[in-house]
């Protein structure tokens, strides 16, 4: 009888009966991000990392071992295979967005998410600099984690331990970002960081000009609010309800402001998903009542249904065993990321093991004060004059001063981001020379990553005779300049980064294998 009472107590504690909505948000939200991420693989991998890519993945894989980066691409890395892997990821993730696997037994969504985790981890571990972003590791970590939330179709509530691990992940995302800022650039400490950041961030969005031109006092409020949200609020993630729900709501609000004012791929959206997972069903019901939507989400239904589970545990015994084992593993792996938060030399966006299960996060420990852009141009003239050059337009990064910054997130324009790093003086830019070669070749796949081909209708085309790269200093127009010219940017040339070069010269520089 005593053993039976313990099992019953364990079952009542193990399942979170007030978090049915949180499970739906975590599973479907993460799956939606995976759809975007795998679609980017389909669209961009051959050009960036394929067999004739700017930095072929096979080179990185040849210099490393399975222990350095587990990846199925070590077995096969053809463009066709990777594109097929990405397409399969899109389809499977879309099924999870629709909730189809979640209608089956608890292990079915687990298998689906673990397959997606293994596939995307394989891509990230082979992607080199084009996949060297914190949100890649975050997506791997969250995908692995939500695999163990179970199924909504069996009437069993989500496991408490998995929800706590999701909060621990969000804690590291927010506190890590806050600490890297406060320990880093002084502009975060004197509250002046956003005097610059809206203008100098990698890919400004449609509202970034307006955010930059807001009063300075508002920029101080933005930075102070950021510090509160990232340095104070995370400790409320583990508080009782409704405090945790309010903390999650604050995270969501600040992340949506970042969505409006910039383009950071799916980082903000995945953080929103984690923030919403803090909100209990009871809190959703209260909010629904405020808007006259009735009681909203019924609370406690999953727990009641789960009470009829086998063995008095309120759910499948196998699921309990798996969740406990996974929790123990992730707690052990949390030691180094946890130490990193209090370390004097905090690492930003670091993985401490090759499976990217528990990572360190952070962003913008330093803020650029100036915005420089590399502008690529081509010409079909034999001896081009100043008026014979045509500019290549990128999809996201600034170019034409008359073009309003576009909204591209949650999609990740990897080439545009590398162009931003290039203007900052990023080392190891062999990929850029290959890009110039592909433009001289008129490579159709490469041009599809841009906004268009300026030589598509040129009688002397379809490829230029020459390309060159110039470095410009950009700034947002003032309100008066915007009214007078209609431009979003002002720019002036700083230097010629690459003198005019033709196809023969580029091939000689790069060798026959380019």
C-alpha cells in the first residue's frame, strides 16, 4: 500500500495538468520555425555550401571528425541528398505544425522531433561560418527538448520536468544576453546603445528607421527595459503562478519589439515560443475573460484524464522513464553552461558538446557605432567608365538608398549576414572571392540569392566582363532629408575594396577547383 501511495504521488507530481496550451505552443511553434529553417536549407545550401558552393561543406567535414561534429552528411553530402533532407524536414515539420503526429501515442511526436533534430544538427555541424549563429544551436536544443512533451491525443498532460527544462533554456537565453551586454560595451551601461543599434544592426527592418529617429530619452527607456527583462525577469521564470505567466508575457512583449525593429532570423520568434510556454492554462482563461471570450482553456482536464493511466502513474511508464533519463542527462550537461553565466570571461553562443543539447547564448556584447556596407558592381563594357557599372541588389542588406529596409525574418538570409560581417573586417573571406567568380560566370543559382540579375536583359550579357567591390559608409536619413528626398539612407564611398577584375583573373587567383 505504501508503494502504491508513492507511485500515485509521483504520478500526481510528474504531470503538469495546467499546461496543455504550453505544450501546443512549444511543439507547434518549434515545428513552424523548423519549416522555415529547413526551407532555407533547400534554397541556400547548394550555393553556399554545396559541391560548387562558396565554401563547400565537404572541406569542413574533411578537416574534422564525427566527434567534432556528428552529421549524417559525413556519410553523404551531395547537393541532391542535402536538398532532399531539407525538403523532408519541411514536410515532417509541417505535419507537426498541423498536429498530426501529436494525435498518436506519446512516442510518435518524440520520434518525429528527434528525426528533425538529428537532420538539422547534421546541417549545422557541416555548415561552418554560414551556420555559426546562436539561433542554430538554440533551434537544435529546443527541438530535442520538445520531443519529450508527449502527445496531446492520449489525454496525458505534459511532463513537468520538460517544462522546467524549457524554462532553464529560456533563462540562459535571456540572462546570457543580458550579462554579455552589461559586461561588454560601455554603451549598454550608460544606456546609449540604441542611439546606434537600430541603424548599425546587421539587417534593419521596415520600422528600424523610425525606431532610430525616436527621441533619445526613448532609447534610454529601451535599454533600461532590456536590462530589466534580461537581468531581473528571468529569475521569475521559476516562480509560482501567476508570476511565471507575467514573466513570460514580458519576454514576449520585448521580443515582439525586436521583431518589429530588426531581422534576427528566428531567434526572437523561438524566444517568443519559449516565453509563451510559461503561461498556464489558468492564466490563458483569465486573459480570455478580460476580452469576453468566456472561460477559454479548460484547466485540469489532462490531469483528470491521465489519472486512469497504467500503474497509477497517470501516464505511460515508458514515457516517465525516458523523461527522467533525459532530464538527468541534460542536468549533467548544464554544468558548463551554468558556470559560463557567472564566469568573468563569459562565452557567447557557445556549445560545450557536439550534440548542442545545452548551450550558452548572448548577442551584441559590443555595438557598432558606424555602418559600412560592401557594394558589388558589374560592367559589360570593355573599358568601363564610372557610368558603366551596375549594382547588385541583395534581398535584405542595405544597398539602394531609396529602398526601405525589408522584413525578412524569420527567414535567414545567410549571405546577407556574411556581407555585414565582411564590412566589419571579418577574417577568412575566401567565400567572398568565390562569390565574385560566380557573378562573373553569371551563375543562375547564385543570382537567385540576390534580388535580381542586373544583366539579365543586357545584350552583352548574361554575365558582366568585370566586377568590383566598393566600401560605403551608410547612415539613416534625417527626418528633413527623408521628407525632401524620399530616401531611407545616405551613403558616401570610403574605398575601393576590390579593383575591377575579370573572369580570367579570378579563375587564376582561385585555381581550377573554384
